C-alpha cells in the first residue's frame, strides 16, 4: 500500500508506446509483466478443473449452438431450391412450402440458442462462485509476508472483476469460438461444393486474416494486462481513500487526493483507448477483407449467370451462404479480444493461487504427537535459540532485523519485552505463531520446535493481541469468539470481563451489536479491549501481547492490568511493553537492542544495571550516555 500512496502523491508518468514498444505493467506484489511469450490457450486450459464438474451441460450447450449455427447454413440451400424451382415455375404451393421450411429453420435455430443459454447460465455461475471461494480460502492461508507485498486492490480486483470477466467468457466467447470455427469450416465446404471458383475467391483473405489475428493477439495481450493491473491499483486507491477518509478530511487533502486519483484514472483511460484502438483496427480489417471478397464474388457470379454458366438460384444460395458467414468471420476480432482478456484474468487469478501457503503438514509434522500430547511433556516454556530474521525484500548487505536472539521464558512466567522503536519487538512476537518465518535459529514451545507443529495446532496453543486492533464487520461477540473455536457464551462473558470490555453489554443489542467495518463505530480503547478479549477467550497456553494497553486511559488501564494478572498467572506470556505500568505485569524483563537480547532481569535490576533501559522507561535520552 505504501507504493500506492506514493503514486497518489506523485502520479507516475504514462510510458510512451508505439509500433515498436510494448507497455509494461507491474502488478503490486507481482513480477513485471509484458504479455510476451504467453499462450492464451495454455492459460485458459488451467480453468479445466473448475469446468470438469459441469462439462456435460457445457458440451451439450456447445453442441446445441453448433447445430443451431449449421441450421442457418441450410437456409441458403432452401433458397436455391425455392428460386430455381417454385419461383421459376410460378408454383404458389411450392413457395408456401419453402416459406414454411424457412420459418421452421429459423424457429429451430432460435430455440437451440435459447437452450444453450439455459444450459450454461446456472453451471457457470457455480464455476465463478467456486473460484471465488477457492481464492478467498487460499488468501487466508497465505503467509503474512505475501499480504505485506500485495496491494489489497490487486487482490480485490482478482476476486471480483477478473472472475466476473471469466464467467462472461465461458458463457459466450469460448462457446462461439468453437461454434463460429465449425460454422466457417462447414460454410466454406458448402461454398466450394456449390461453385469452387467463387469459393476460392472468398478463401483468398484467409491467410492475411490469420497473420493479422496473430499480430493483434500479441499486442492486445500486453495492453489487456496493463488495463487489468491498473484497475487493481485504482481499486487500492479507492479502498484506502474510504478507510482513510478521516485523515484526508482532517488534513484538508481531499482536493489533492482527488487530483491524484484523477491522474490515475486518466492513465487507465489512456490504456483503455489504446486497447480500443487495437480492437477497432483489427475489426475494421476483418470486416473489410471479407466484404471485398464477397463483392468480387458477386461480380464474377453475376457474369457467370449472364453467360448461363450458373443458375440464379445457385448464385442466390452462394451469396446467402457467404453473407451467413459474415458474422462468424467478423466476430473473430472481438472474440479474440475477449479471449485475451480472459487469459489475462486467468493468469492474474493463478498468480495468487500458485503462491505457496506452506500450510501442508510435513512428514515430521504428521508423525509428531498432537497438541494434546504436550500435556505429557515437560513444561519448558517458550525458547528463542539463535533466532535470526531478515525481510525477503531487504536491500543486499542490510543487517537483519533480529540477529541471534536467545531468550527463555519459563513455563507460567510472564516476560516483558522492551526496546526502542524499530528494534524488532513486533517482528519477534510475529515469529511465535509463524506469521513470519525465522531466517535462522528456532523457537520451541515446551521443548517442541514450532516448525514441527501444524499451523492450526500451533495457533491453538498461542494467542496474540496486536498493537493495532483489527475488528471485522460482524457483531462484538463474533469478533471476540474468533479467538477460539468452540468457545461458549460463558467464555465470552469471562473474556469481556478480563479485558474490561463490559461496555459491550451497554451496546444497543449487547454482544450482538454490529461494530461496523474495522470497528470504527467504537473508540480506539474499546477496539483494543475487544482485541484483548479475543486473545484471552480461549485460555491459551501461550499468550503474546503486543503493547495491548496503549490506547487505554489511566483508569481503564489499571482495571485491565488487575484482571490481566489473573490471566497471566495461568499462562506463559510475552508482553511487548513501552510503559513502566505494563512492565510491572511481568515477572522478568528482556531488553531488545541491536537485534539481540542485551539484558534480562527484573524491572528493578535493569533500572540499576542498564542505562538504555533507564532511558526507555524514563524517556530521558541522557541516561544512555551516563
């Protein structure tokens, strides 16, 4: 999101593109994409696992559409019989029969196309829903490092716009690429059978059309990718603008934000116009070449009729067949365009789905005892051994955030973690539930390496409350009960009491009150207390608290601390602390400095022995140089 905020302040200049250049686009969290070397067919083939459950209806629908289209090719043959027979012989009965046949063919064609639409509507809606569910489930399983890299708007656009585009492609363009291809082959076979010389005239544009379509496909793929990635950026900006509307209004930045958003919108508009220009060019060429061929065939056919080499009915049938093939040929442009859009959407969907989750249990995890088996193992508490962590996108040569952390929190002990801003305290706490993965070293819970624990079991053992409380668009009670599967009403009441969140009972519907998006209907202190209640509701064996009292007033802080002492007495806890009142909740204190634990002791011991600790607790930087 930081990258997107930077774009808001200074819109990026639109790169120039021309006949010899291709626009590049860099999706947030993804590689730089140009569209070169990508096969649309290979991309779209990855959708087959989702289509397999509905393949019977899908292929039946395609078959119905093929038959309907071929019925349209029978109409010129009826016209030939009608012109050369009943019309030439002035036979009214034959004319009525011919008209009835034409009507029957038209009704049959329309009915089959209606059946096709009925067959695919419900299954393809199910395919879209299944893909959306899979994407959301996968996003929940991806590591935090993935979400740190990817802008939320890019993910939202994949889950909404891209999947809707895929459903539309499966419902119409995919079917009609097949239907129109079959129609063209059958139609040209009929034309050659009717009059092969005129049929060859109509076949002449085929080679230049194939070359044009190949060039168009390559160029259009690049621009289509640019548009969809830029739309994802726009979605991110809209989301940030809505969630941050208080900041925007508070600092009077709505006009500058609107101008920056307008610049991004103009960038998308420019790319869309380039895309429309490509489509207009290919469509104009695809329409012009067949029209020239039909005109030439008409002149030659008229001359053959005048010379008696061809009957009038045969010419009418030939031209009717050729005109019937106009739509299948002319539709190639926009069908190829929609295929490229769908292939791009498929690539964007699988870019996320291909990200490894690391959730699958290893052989070591499958053979290890379950969490309940830990009851029979010695209570060794929480250990950090030679722990090192470096962010994957850190510049080469940059020092690691954590470099050789060694710390032992004994079972049943509460350890306060103290350090300057940016020292890595939050990073260290995120390593325990494996929200981040250590670069080196290990962490053990009661003697067991956390990497040997499946994540679901690990997170049953460890609960965490973050410094920034995040609530969901759900009820207050549902937000709290997210902290433990199977928690009962009694657990909810107890957790609210511990977190001093009794204000919930005074809400209009009590614990059933909706707290709104991000919980913004509540104060900062109320949100923090609900987040704390969520951490303690499951009575976890290990509790990680990242400065959980920062948004509380002095009176509420004292009440929460008193209740927390009861919880901390029954668990092993690591508490990130910035204030002496929070530090006093702990049995011992660890000082994190320079990526290492530089001192461990009681609060009073460190006040006596560590100048850096005294400085942090007093806020007086002069203490550090004494």
